[in-house]
């Protein structure tokens, strides 16, 4: 079964390459961040497959770190970066003008 | 993996080149930063393909964790006002095609050709031969903490120095806009932090005999600290003099320096461990190096001297 | 462990230890720094004495030998530069400690100045003894981060300069590392003396040599890659400017010299030598010309650094022409004398600018009461920079000229003369302004006029700062006396092929 | 080929379509809220299948535990991440898409 | 391995190009990071080409990565300060060129 895994890994990589379009197109910052998060999932699977193909199971730790840190980028984005970005990029999306941001709490 | 492997490598290379291009050229800064983060992610896959699991671990931890967080947080300050650099910054004009592209192709081609010719004799055999006396089983750890321990000492020094330099630039800038309040965030921080500690400890333990060790462990722990901070943990440094934190931050470097001097005093060279205690010495150094990398990454992430006033709005999240 | 080894270990580790101590206990930072500065000076003297007495030696860090481990080479040149660092470091420490005495000056945060300062010192010491290309990369980065921190400390205006400096030198480091990677791929070694035997003079060697050279030229601000230097050096605090201009830039040249006369010796053909020499010529003339055109004292001194380092670059064409030993000692003496006198200039300029409340050259006339010592130090340093007879600058340039004559390379001799005249011209502008008695011709600035009327007398703080500057200037003169007997020591350099 | 390897391999292969569907969703869904589904649902099912498959194949409890941890961490990350993004997007005034 | 060598060269050139043509400070920093990564890639390929696998470049790259993070952090702190200084409004812009006026 291991002989199939390289094909799967290549397929997932192709999947990422196609998904890069979302980073290019946006339109909101959130879309780009979302795409990056999805690539993390795909990268985890790629690394896991490579680990089983080559038999070097130390690579599972790489996947473990990816999964551990996946939350970090997202949280940083939401709590730090997006706040300042909203005026500039969100008006590209269909939404009310940026002045209209109500505080939820 | 044969042909499939080559297809894989080619796809990876294409994606990396495209992402690098986006990171340096994208019209908007956020796209550039996200591209760079994904670039780091895929670089880790490239390190895996190149049989460098240690680097893959470090890149995964540092690239996805610390650097990503640093860049995204910096965007908070740097985000341009509307209508500024959101216009396309760079357009391929005639000069580009005539001047840049050929020059670039020639340079890249020459570099590739030169590097392809390299015989690369390598020090693998020498390192393996010396491994028995080094006190550890994993060659990369032996190089880092024994054969070339001076590099590691100075590297931790650079981190300490970076923390001092960043702090010296004045109080940490407060986030320019309020952080979105969310009940999930503190929960996430509290849940994940123990896992961060656990994984870091596990990586540290692995370091002596397998890929892992101080670098990824420190980076993971540092990222955990950053997550806690973002999730609204108590500000860690309150007083003007930062209490014992300055001592704790520099402790790792001090311990390594001390170990180096003790080696010299014991009759050997600078950083020479007596053979009998080499493995213990390396273990101690590994733990201190890991801890200080974690703390210093966190200190550097604060982007300025932690200040009681600047901390107040961190508490809000 | 011999006394020499102990001295070197102290030189490398004490600054770092003191830096940490200063960071952890900011209130004691000044005391700790001054004590360690004095100790470091003593250690540098001990190391120099050891080299003069027993000859150069190698210290294998960690006990691992060359291809695998990192080596330190402690030889005459390394010790001379360690001594230079110690002298500039000690004087700078005294200067800054004295500057803090007067509360009216902008009290730059002692919690950060002293750690950064000592870290910079430690990084420089580690760099001068290191014989390992990658370890040198690490020390270079260390020095860069410390320098950037120190420049940025000097206020908001300096931050833009610090940024440009950071970007330029980081780029330089990357290019340097690329060259190192190629060398490693070729022969799997990083040790300079080892490489001097092993590195073949083929295409890879040539590419690597040019990459390493470009990287170091950027770090050394050699023409035409000097663009970042003037504002970075002119805007920093006086002691920071002194160590950056006197030592940090010299470190890049030192590495360049060790690399080209060591591993790249075979590649140092007359053509390559001439190319490097032409860069030096460009630096001498362009830097000198711009120094002549500057209105601000510190910017003028900064451009003078670009110009003076150009003289050192003459080492390469002269060595390629066959006069290696003489050119080497000449260039090294120029480097040392320049380091001391340039540091003295910046320290003196710090006092002068503060006293006049203006950095403009044309506003400096008239009032000298109180700060005559600073002007005296400046004049002595200027004499050495120009190369007037008993000074170090004279001896160094004289040897370079002799090397040019011996090897029949007369164009370089002409450059030496032209550069010397240019140096005299721009330094004379400053001294001429100083000896004018009346109010400045062009004292449009109210501050300058006010300062002139007040004629503020020197405070104890001024005196400490002036003594620091004077000490360095006297050192630059003393190099002239010490250089001839020490010439054999200076030309003891492990891994350098004559 | 042992049966563990076969079952594991089949599970891994079964996971693949979810990734393709996830990317399809990422590219084709009309706005950020709908795209969140692609992140939080499709990809995590795929990851789960792969982790379980590889765990069965490896046959070592430690490895299974590690793979399980990876999956759980990703579930936590994407669940909270999706929640945070949706919440912030709504607060920022990005309107959900309506046909 | 050839493909990774080519990748390293292309990344190096992209970094170089970005460093020299980008005006935005952050973009220049990203370019520099890409450039450094290219050099690391070359080192790792060299390690991979050697037989047996050479651990020394791996250690060098690990050291290099940590140093790169440190310098990036310092650079970001500087960029933030510069951006703050150059924008009168609370929301700073990095797209002005602070280098221009102090020539």
C-alpha cells in the first residue's frame, strides 16, 4: 500500500498549488488566512505520508508541530492583524462601509 | 519514489517560487505575509524531502509559530491606510524584460550550475567517527552542542541581544485597535498550553538520540507562550524593573557560558567537556538552551519593553 | 592552561558575562562595565605579550580539531585588533560614563546601553580570534544586532539609519554565507588555516571568493557599498560612533585580509588585486571628496572613515604585486592608527558638538575655552589620520608607500599622496574653524551665537570625556613609535601565506 | 500484504476525496462564511481518516496516540479558528452571502 | 537534487530582486528572509549530496534559522518605530520611504 502514498502526496501538493489561487484572489484577509489554515492540514497529511513512505517516523513530530501551531497563526490573525486591515481590504468584499463595524459586546 | 518523487519536487518548487514571488511582490501586505507563512510551511516539507528532519522541525515550529506571529502582529502597526500601497506596486515594464529577466536568469543558471558541480565531500564520516566521544547519539545534536557548541552559545547570545535590542526601543506598542473579545480564546489558551509544554518536553527528550532537541522544543514552547498572551493570559511582567525576568531571560546564556569556562578551568579547551560527564553536560545545556530559546522568542515577540501601561489593553481579551 | 589561553578566554567571555550582569542589575551596570573594561584591556595586553613572547598559537574550541570543530587563532594581528577594541572600548566606556554625570544631557537608558555595548565588545573579540568561516558569520550577526541596537538607542532620527544599516549588513551576511556554503560544498571545511591548504583556485573558489568579498565589502562599507555608513555613524552616540567607525568596520577589512591572503591566496592575481585596489581608490577619492563637502562635523568624520579604509584596501594590489609582508604590516598599522584616531575624533567631536550646541563645521569657530583638550585630541587624531611623521598613520602609509615603490606599483603611490592631501584638506577645514578667534563668519544659528557668548566652561563630565578622547589620540601617536619594533609580531598571522 | 496494511491504506485513500472537496469548496464557495465549512469540515474528516488509517497500519500504540493527538489538535484549531474568523468577520460587517 | 538547487538559485534571485526594488520596508524584510532561506537550502542540498549524510550543514542551518528569527524581530521592531514616526495619524503607514529625507 505504501507504493500508492507518493501519488497521494503529490496529489495533495497539487491540491495546495490549486488552492493558492484563493490566496491570490482573496478577496478578504480572512479568506487568505483560511486558505493558509487549509494548507496546514494538507501539509500535515503530506508529511505523514512521507513519513510512512520513507519509514523515518521522526517526521510524525513535524506533523505534530504543524497541528499544534495551526491555531497560533489564526489566533494572531484574528486578535492582532485583522483589526488594522479591515478598512483596506474588506471593502473589496460585499459589505457595508467600514465605518459600520459594530462591537459585539 | 522515482518519477512521482520528481513530480512532487517539481510541484513543491513551483509552489515555493510562486509564494516567494508573492511574498516579495504582492500588491497588498497581508497577502505578502500570508504567502510568506505558507512559504515557511512548504519549506518544512522541502526539508523533509531533503532528509533534514531537524530543520523541518525547527522550520515548522519557528516559521509557522514565531515568525508568523511576529509578522502578523507587525501588520497590526504597519497596515497601510486605504488607497496607499494597495495599488499595484510593481508592473513589468520594458526595462524589466530587457534588463532584469535576462540578468536574473543568467545569475540563477550560473548559481545552479556552479552548485551542481560541487563535489560535496561532507564531514559525515568524520562526525560519525567522533560521535562516540560526544556523549549523544544523534549527530546533529552532537554538532550543535559539542563539536560546534561555540556557534550555539553565540546564537543564544544573538537571541538575548535581540531581546535587549527590541526592548531598548522603548515600550511595547499597544495594539492599535481593540482586540476582538471572544470567550473561546481563553479556553483555547488554557487547553492548549499544557499540550505545548508536553510536546516541547517530548522533543527535548528525543534530542539526544533522534531529530528534535533544544531548537524545536524551545520554539514550540515559545509559541505556546505567545498563544497564551494572545488568549489573554495575565501579563507576565508588571514592575518597571521586570522583577526577576531579566535574570531568567539571560540565564540560559549564562549557564552555557559558565559551562564553557568550566571546561577550560578543568584543564581542557574552552567548551571542552570532560569525557565522563559529556552526556550529562549536554543534557543540561540542551534543557537550558531550549528554555532560553522559548523565553527569548516570547520576549522578542513583545516588540518592545514590557511596560505596565502597555499591558493594560492586553488584559481585555 | 597558559596565561595566553586564559587571557583569550577572558577576552571572549567576560564582556558577555558583564553584559548579562549589566542587564540584570541595571543600577550596577556602570561599575561592572568600567571594571570589566579595565580587565579586558589588561587581558588584551597579556595576550599580546604572550604572542610577542612565545609566538602565535591555536586554540581548538571544545578540543575538536580543524575540519569538525571551531578553532581560534591567536596571532599578532588578532591581538593587535583585540588591543584596539580594548582601547576604544575602554575610552568609550569612560566617555559614556562621564557623559552621564551631567544630568542635562539626554540620559540614554543605562539599562540598555551598557548590555548592548558590552555585547558588541564581546562579539568583536569573538570575531577577531575566530578562524572558522561559519563561526565568523555568527559573530558578524552578533555584532550587527548589537550595533543596530546601539544606533537605534540614539534617538528617533537614528532609527531610520539603523534600519538601513541593518538591511545592508544582513544582506551582506547572506551573500557571505552563500560564499561559505559553496566553499563548504567544495572541500567540506570551514577553518581558515585548513582551507589555506585545501581550497583549490578553480571556478567554485573564485565564485565563493567574490561572494565572500561582496558580503564583507558591504559590512565594511567599502566604496561603492558605503551608502549606509555616513548616517548610521553620524547619528549614533559618540562612543557608539567611535566603536563602529574605529573597530566594527575594521573587522570586515580584517576578515577580508585574512581571507584573501589565506584561502584565496591563489586567486589573488594582479587583476583581482587591482580590482580590489580600485575599489580602495574609489573609496579614498570619493569618500574624501564627500568629507570635504560635508557641513556637519560628525558626517564629515563618518565620510572620512569610508575614505581611510580605502588606504587599507591597497594591501591587495600590493600583495598581488609581490610586496606582501610590507603591505600587510602597512595596512594593519593604518587600520590600527585609523581605529584609534577615528574613535578619538568621534569622542572629541561629541564634546565639541555638545559644547557648541551645533554640529556644523562653520559654527565651530571662536569659543574654545574649556574644551581646548578636546580640540587638542582632535588635532592629534587628525595628524595621525593625515599621516604626519611621528604618528601611527604616518608609519602605516610610509610602509604602504615603500611596498608600492618596491613592487614598482607607482599609480598606487600617487593615490596614497592624493588621498593624504585630500585628508589634510578636509581636516584642515575643521581645525581652521577652531583656531579662528572672532565669532564665526556664518553663525546664523542663534544657538551657536548663544553658546559663543556664554563660553560655557568645562564641567568634570566634559573633562572625563576629553581625557578619554585624548587617550585614544595619544594611542594613535604611540602606534607610530610602537609599530617598527612590533612589525614582526604584526606579521605573525596563522593561515596567511606570504 | 497484511490486513492491517490493507485496511489502513484503504482508509487513507478514502480520506483523499475530502481534501479535494475541501479545496473545491475553498475555490467555489461564494463568501468567507461558506468557505469556513470547507476548512472546518471536509479537511478534518479527511485528516481523521488518514490518521486512523496510518495508525492502524503502524500497529504501534505510541504512534496511534500521536496521530490521534494530531487529529484532535487540528480539530480544536480549526473549530476555534473557524469560530473566531466567523465572529470577527461578522463584527467587521462582512455580510453573509445570500443567493 | 538538481531541482532543489535550481529552486535555491531562483529563490535567491527573487529575494535579491525584492530587496532592491521593493520600497515597502516589510516587503524588503520578507525578501531578505527569502534570500536567507535560499542560502539555507543550498547548504542542506550540499549536506544531502554528501555520503554519508552530513550533519554539519544541518546544524549550521539550525543556527542560521534562529539567528534569522532574531534579526527579523529586531528589524520588525525598528520598522514599527519608523512607521509610527512617519505617520501623523494613529494608523501608521509603512509605504512612505523614511530613507529619503535623511540623505
